[in-house]
C-alpha cells in the first residue's frame, strides 16, 4: 500500500476574485514574493529582487499552452490563510484554462509563504486528467510553474548545482547571464544561489520527486514534470520550494529539514541503524575481494578465511558486506534471482551466516526483464517488464516483503540498492508515468521496514535522494563514485551537505588501510590511507575497510571505533564550509582546497573538528565561519601534536592552517573551557587522542560538573582501556592522562578531581 503523498493542511477560505491588484507575501527573515495582476511574480531577499518570473506553460493534447499567450488566467484569489505541519502560511491560487482539442482543461497553481519559516512553496494542481503532455524530451519539462530568471550584476552571485550520479557532477560556479553550466533534466537536482555575503536561496522539488524535473532554457530555469510524462492524472500535485537563509550550509540544511518535517521523517532509525554504528568488512567495487577470491578458493571459503584473520588480528568487524558477485544475473547483467549461486556460496547464505556469525549487508542491481519473480516469467509478483530495453521494475508491495523477510533469515540488516539511475532512466514506464518510480521506492522501503532492515542507496540521482524523505528505512547513501586505491573519491564535502540535509548519512565507500595489497586486480596503490580513514569516520556513514587477508593496518582501523566495533563518530557529517564554496565559485573570500567542519554536541558543550586538505594558501577561519556558532572561551589543537599546538580559538583568534596536501592534511579539534565549580581552575578536555574523533557522543554520554569536580560519563567494550587527556588553563603545557578500564556494565565515570574511574 502506497503512503499518502502530502500531509493534509487546514485552510480558511476567503472570496475568490477576478484578476486584481498586485500583492506581496512575506516570510520570516527577509524573504518576499510579489504577484502581479497578469500572473507574473518575483522573489526578493531583504528588499532586493533575486528572481523574476518567466512564462508559465503546460502541454496538453500535444500542444503548448503558455502565458502570456494561449493559456488563460481566469482569476487570482485574494490572499487566504492556512496551516500545515510547517506552520501557518498565506497563499494565493491562480486558476488557468487551456482550451485543448479534447476540451477546456483547468489547471490550478498556488503560491504559499510561511509566516515563521523563510520558505515559499509553488504548487501545480491538476483537477482533471491531462493527456498528450509529453514533449518527447526527457531532459525537458512539460509543465512550468515556477520559472525564474536570476537577477543581479554579473559576478555578484555564485551557485551550487547538485546533479549527476552520487551527486558527483555537482557544479560550483559564478552565475552568468544564461545561467552557465548548471545541472538540469533527469540528473539535475537542488540549486543554491548565493551572494558574496552568503545570503542563499535554495530551489528544489518539494513533492513528487521522481516525476519532477528542472529545465534550463534561454537563461530561464523552469520547474515542472519530466518532458517524457505522457499523462497527468486528476488530483496530481507537484510542488517546488524556495528556501532562504544567511549561509549556504544553513540554507540547504533548512530546506532539507523542511522536507523531513513535512513528510514526517525522523532521525531515530538513522541514529540506531546497525551499519551506521558499527564497523563492517566490505567487498564492493575497489575492495580487494571484489570479483576476486583467494587463489584456488571460492567466495565462501574466502569470506570464512577473512573472518578467521580479522578475529585473530583483533579487528572488531560487526557485519560483512557482500557485493554483486553472489546472485544470479540475466542477459543484460541485471538481477534475475536474488539467491546465492552455488559456485560462489556452495552451502548457501544461511550456512555462511551461521559460520561467520555476523549480520550481513548485501548488494542488488537493477531487475532484468527475465527475472524469475515476475508473473509474466512464471513468478508470483507484479512487475512491469520491458523486453525491448531488457529491464523490469517491481510494482508489488508483497514482493518486497517476501524478498526482505527471506533475506532477514540469513542475517540481512542493510539492503544496498545499487544502479538506481539505470533502473530509472532505462525504462519507459519510469520516464512516462508519474507514479511508477515513486511506487518502486516506497514499496521497497515498506518491505524493509516490515523486516527491520535499513536501506543504502547507491548510484542515486538527486531525485532518489530527495524521494528518501518519504521512506524512513533509507538511512544512508553513497556520496561519491567508486573507490579505487589512490583516487580522489573521498571528496564528499559538498554532496554531504545535501545528503545530511534530507536525513541520510553520507557513505564514502570502502578503502584500503595499507598502501600495498599484493595481487589486487586494479594494479593500484593507496598512498593516503589516513585520509581515507578520517573522511570515512567523519562522514557518520558506514566505515568499511576492504583489505586483503594479512594486509590490514589494525591501529589505523581502531582509530575509528572502540574494541566492540562501535564507531566513534561526530554528531553530524563533516561538510565543506561556506567560505570554501564561496572561494571556488567567485574566486575570492575563502580558502582554496578542501576545508570541512563537523562537531560533537555533548551535554551543553560543543567539540568541533576542522579538516584541511590540498590547501595552498593559509586562510584564517573563525568558529562562526567554521559553522560552529559562537564558541566563547574555546581552544583548538592539532591532531598531530595536541598539547604543543594548543591555542585560543574564538572570533578574535582564528585558526590558520599552513599549506597541506593529502598525506599531511590538517586536522584540528576544538574544546571549550569548563569551569570547575567552587574553584578558580578551568579545564580543557582534549579527549581520546588515539581516535579521529576525540570527543564522540558514542563514547562520551555526558559531562557533569560538581563542586570541585568534573565527571565524564563514558561507555566502551568490556575490559577496554580508555585514555583521556585533559589540560588545565593555568598550565597548558602539562597534560594529564587518565586511563580507565571499562567494567562489565560497559559504562564508567571518569572523575577529574582525583583522576579515577568508577563503574555506574
């Protein structure tokens, strides 16, 4: 059963009038939309017009109806009041008529502005079914509302245009007349436009993500339905959001947060998902054992050997990932039957699960037209099968329940749906029908949820990422292309902004922990193991090394987790700071290279992390520029020499990383001054220096101050030795190391007053 597309909202109606005088709607924080009597509109930020409207159009019965022109604006309502889960709003409706061959067709558009949210939402509503809508160009749009021209002097605005597979074709540049090199069509995504002061407007689909699209035409950006859609059903509603904030990260996150709230996607499942909380062993593209086994052995024997080795080496892997090598394929390489091939796992998946005694993550491809599961091929379930292209797509909720429930028996906890772009763009049904793509993903999510399985999206388009806001079981997404030893697919700072905004943990993909892995099929080396490891950990997504047996760097692996394999990660993913994006788009105003930030929020304290890579010219960064907010009485220190590099860090004392590359990247951490009650002394908790994240919420549960004492509540593996470093501000050169052994309860209290620990 498919979930409701949109939350209901309450409307207080007023009289509908004919085309009347212009009117303005204002949201909080300086965002304003003006509507004119002829249906044209503009959007202003703090009184300055940023976006002016372009013609509205709809294709009906094979003809284009456009305003101004043959699309009639019947009337515009007075401003009305309403409310939904995002809060109170004001809105207009505009009633249009297209006199098509099959008769007059009514189309309703709407503009609503939220009173306490800097957001404007545009809607296209279809009270009647419209046929003949296709323009036979999937990269275009067959409807357009809203449509914008960006205003302002040349060189005054920059943009981030999300797009590509994995968002790996996201473009950053200077806005020019004609819009420049932005993404649109099937692989397009949200567009952020900003000025030198970092005022930022984000435009994105707000509903029907799989059917919606954007087209760049003659300098105009048009939002509507894919140009290949052949029919729009009655009661269909497509929405677009314009969101404003004073910051690029802030605006993208605010837009995503609005989506999550609108569709009710909470973060609880992401917070508790097993593969996001524990380290795993991976075999996907780039892994040593990707379509490669130990000499003379099959995959079953190889995976059992990996388990024996990693146990003996003390690597606490908590699950295994199995890639596409294990199941049956069809003629075009798609999945025919998602069960183990006997030459790969001779004893089957249940046997492997029982022997390894760990849960599984498993990969799946697109569905081939000859899939055994489809009714037309003798199976039990409803699939759309397109033999001319060799693809099929399930449209049966019971199929997904079957697939997930039978897989749960052999330990599946994370289902990886790969090749999302292929499944979508290679079928007629997904490109021509407004519901097929959405049904596919929502039914997949429902099947996973019914069986306590989470989902990883791989090779997604932006539309898949946005669609995940309706699917709670989708918790993580690949944020970059395939890993290959030595490549730069670790650059996920930009894609992680959007992925995190819509509630997904970005996944960097696998990596090797040692430079040379003899016998690898890629004839490659990995010279930047530390960078791969730190980016994986700071991503908050899965951390999945993929080394050859006997070629793991155990100490490097353990910098990411505790002895039970629990990942010691920050509170949010590391993302590129605004000034990096500003510099890359407009050529000034920020650091060159990659500069990312993240933080851990524990009790009332914020512990920050800044990562610099490939920086040529030093550029000072303040706490607010780093995205930490105001940090009074704060210090910072380098990962490479914590005590000797300890410096004051606030708005008057910024950090300034010297030139660095991939091997000598800069990694700095911030820590607040904590006053000890009843004492004049102040302490700096540097934390667990042996880990990438010194103060992780997975390690530090709370910080409590009492008279004469500061108590740190910790958790860890039984008998794990935890070592914390603290420094007092009256003697910054003398570190205090406190070692504690975790008791049977898994929890302890570290008292700074006597540098002792007690179980609790």
